[in-house]
C-alpha cells in the first residue's frame, strides 16, 4: 500500500436475577517522587482490587467505583496506597460502563440493560432500579439536567430512558441505526452514536419521544476515534482516512474527507485554533493534515514509523506510541518537515503513550508500564517500568496532594 500524494467495611447489596461474573482487577500505579522535573527510576504497585478484567471505572474524588464482573465495588480512594472497599452492590450483569452523577451511579449492564444505584451514603448504597432494554448496554451518558439517560444498546440501537423518577425508569425514545451501537456522546440536544460498521449517526433528541436522524456517515470499517472542535467533528475511520462533519443550522453533514490510506486509529487536534490534525496511522506512522479549511483537508506530510498506535502532541513535538518500536519523538516545529529526533525501545510492544510536563508514560503489551524522562526531547531516557502481568493497553495520569498517579 502506497501513501497518497502529499499536498472499607464490606456491605453486599444484592438485587434479583443475579448473574455471577468473573472478578475484575483495578491497578493503581504511582510514579515515585514525581515532579515535572524529577526523574522516575522505578514504579511501584500501590493498590490492587479484584482478580480479573475490569471494563468500567469512574471517579468522584474521593469516591472510586469500578466494575468487578457484575459487582459495583465502591471504594474510598483518598489513600491510593490502601484503597478500601466501603461497599459492594451486585448488579444483574456485566458492568460495561459507569457514570457518576449527583450521588448516583448509572450503569450500562450488558444483557441486563440499565441500572441505577444511590451512592449518597457510600457505606450504605441503595439499589434504586433496573431497566431491561432488550439489547446489550455497552455505554451510557446522562443529560446535563439528569432527566434522561442515553444508552448504546448493541443491536437494539440507541435507547433514551426517562430517569426523572429514578425508581421507575421508563423508555422515552428509541432509534434503530444500522450496525451495532457501541458508544454514545452527548452535545446539547444531539447524540453522537458510533455504530461499528453502521458508521456514525447524529441524532436530535430535543423531543425524546421522536428521535430524528440529522446525519449519518458510513465508514469503510469502523469509526475509531473522534475529536470535536467548534462546529466540526473529526473522525479517524479505521480504513477510510479522515472524515469531517459540520453542523449547519440544525443539519449535520459530512463536509470533508481525506482519502483512504492505511489504518487510522487515533487523532489529536493541534495548532493555534485546532487547524491541524495529527493522526496515528498503523501503516504509515504520523500523518499531519491541514484542516484550516475543514471542507478541504489537505495532507501536509507524514513521518514513517512501523506500527503507530497512539499520538500525543505538544507545541513542538509529537509523541508516537509504536507497537513494535516503542517511543518516537518527532519534531513538528516545521509541519512540512517533521523529523524523528529520538527513538527509544521500551522492552515491550507499546500501545499507548501520555505526556505530563517533562515525563512520559507508555503502556506496553509485554512490559506493562514504562516511564521516560522527556525533559530533553531529543534524548528521552527510559527511567523504569512496572512489569504488569497481562500487559497494559492504555494509561492515564491524575494528580493530587499525593503526587502524580498513573492508572
């Protein structure tokens, strides 16, 4: 394939219809003695809950909730070195997504639909309700007024539930798209739905009883990533390049696209007014695209890496997580002549990379979490790693009075 030409106390609350699931694991990993200027020579596991895979986690400090199979485990996370279970609620099915809003947990419960739990007293959570949607609830979002919950419900499409009375949720609206509804995002009265091979739908839910389609964009394979800036949405379409959607009055439509080149999986927006797209392309590395005119996106150039999986951008540098080659540091001062300034293997297959000040943290398949000192971008230094069993696919930072933490 050739690139295009360049222009605590444990309390169990059970509800009926239990479906026991495997245990789920949550790791808290701290970068020891972290400041933006300090080096990190080692990583230490500072907390651990569960025994298997976790599909969902949500935090409202100091409250921390995560899905442990069918269990919602509610933790006191004020001391990450010793997270303690305050209570456990057993839900009917696998917890795919958790949203914490105004003291309540809203849960996408897989085959068992949608559940609501009152967490106003974390030591004594109260089961509020469950609503069987008829599909597989993969994702959930709650409107800003907490009047509605919107579910991506698999082959059952998009389901809007009236939760004004959380003890008696009732379906308020329903939309069946093509494909399988896997993810939802809300923007005012609009729903953005990622529907696997069915593409992207934009739906008007101003009248939940009459959800109407505003726009629909098919993708060649999957809509993999999306970023929104102003009235434009930029989509990394796995096998279909970049797609640009724009809101024109009450109508969304595709206004721009750039080819089908390789496998585009992640993107970031950069530049003074988000006029540049930086895209991680599995086949060709870092793609740099000018979107100053979103209707005519133009490829500026690309910088070849072997197997780019993620991209993080600062004013001067793009950091690529390369599955096979580790960390790539690319000077993007001149967008037309990006230059690899450093390449550091990390003893593992890197899937994700995040920058925080002068530190970088990578998620690798075979070496777990690795840290880099990037205070000298031309000469990043591998500082340490935590060899997590099973490898790491994603990584995120947070910071509080205890210092910087990696999850």
